[in-house]
C-alpha cells in the first residue's frame, strides 16, 4: 500500500484543526440517510417515548455514525490521499493531526453509546456499539482492503439505525426492524457499486479491491442487477408479512419497479468512460431517494393505521 502523504512528510506542518474539519470527519451528508432511517425506526415503533429522549436517541445515532466515519478516515488517511474525491478531506489535506481524529472518533463512540444507554436502554446502546465496531473493524480494517465483496458484508454496518431507533422505544427487536435491516443490507450493493463504476479509477489508483477494479465493469453490472432482484424481494417482505399497510405497499411496489428499470439500464450499458456513465449516476442518485421514500412510507403507515 502506498504511504500516506502525511506520513511521508510531503505536506507542510499541520495547523490546529478548525471545528469545520471535525464536522467534516463525521461525513454529514452520508449521515443524513443514517439519521433518517434511525428516526423512521423510532417513529414506526409501537409505544411511547418522551420527545426529549427521542431527540437524544437520534442524536446518539448521528454521533455514533459520525464517530465511525471519523475512525474510518483516520485509518484510511493514506488511501484517501490517493483518490481525487477524498484528497481534500481534513487528514490527507494536512489540516488535522491523525491523533486528533483518532481521539475524536474514539471519544465520540464512547459518548454516544453511554448516552444512549442512559437515556433509553442498553439494548439500543449495544446495537449502536456493534454498528460502530462492525464498520470500523469488520468493514474498514478487515474487508475493504481484502475482498471485492467488501460492501456486501460491510453493508450491514449501515443497516443498524432503524433497529437502534426501534429498540430505543420498545427495548426489544421484532420482525419489522429486522425486515428494514435486510432491506438496507441488500440495497447497499447496487447503491454503492453504481458509484464505484464511475469512480473506478480512483479505487484502482488507491489499490482498493472494489468489484469494478477486481472483476471488471461487466461483472459489476451483472451483480448490480442480481442484488437489485434480491432487494426487490426484501422490499416486499414487510407487506407479505403484514407488518406494514397500503401506503408502504404501493410505495415499495412503484419505487422498486423504477429502481429495477434503472438497474437494468445499468446492466445493459457498456460505456467505460466515467464521464459518460449517466445510467450509473441516475441509479446512484435515485437509490438514495428510494430509501427515503420507503422508510417515509413505513412511518406514514404507522400513523395511518393508528
């Protein structure tokens, strides 16, 4: 693996980090979807939770996600420096000392888990802790640099928030949050591989064995289509098990049909120039909206049925 520009001393001395750099470490744009799915899990759960405790639970989910992102960037600072889309992050850009990022990530991890346990219950806190540890140790350290299937298994890390939100209210884990976990789990490969197709050169330059780099673009497009089919089944499981109602059922049916159309376009596309990969960009952007729509529909069903 190539050495980090920071570690090799090619940057000027690092100045004290600005607060904006610490915010950037948490990947706030990525966190939006994490927080939303956690909030939907909380709102869809039966029972009552005080608004202050509900806010605290969602805050802890956000802080836990931010902590995992910070630790991810601390560990991958050398890799980030080799990719265009990540080279301007605080660590590879030399705006922050690696030790500061490490302390920030570890401290935020402990704080978010302890606060969630005290504010709600220790089951929710335990799931949050597992999600952080899974993202850092299983995905970032173990899977990502070693296998092209990293995002398939590692996708579990991003699937925990609705389970945490549900557990914060109920103190248990039942069928619906598990179904929502599986939906995100199978959604992650087509979502992420669509991105990986048009940033493949970045991953290749950094030596990361993402599927398009290791197996090629044709195999990646085939896998996107394959996992879209599995995701479509997972999207309908809450309906088939009668865990949700009409609002979710219609949204899932129509939303998944459009997802499948876009995924099929990617499957049929044979363009190798990243600048001309419009179907891949459309699928990536829509996949984010898709998850917002389906999780919003879960909450709408909960209030509709109530």
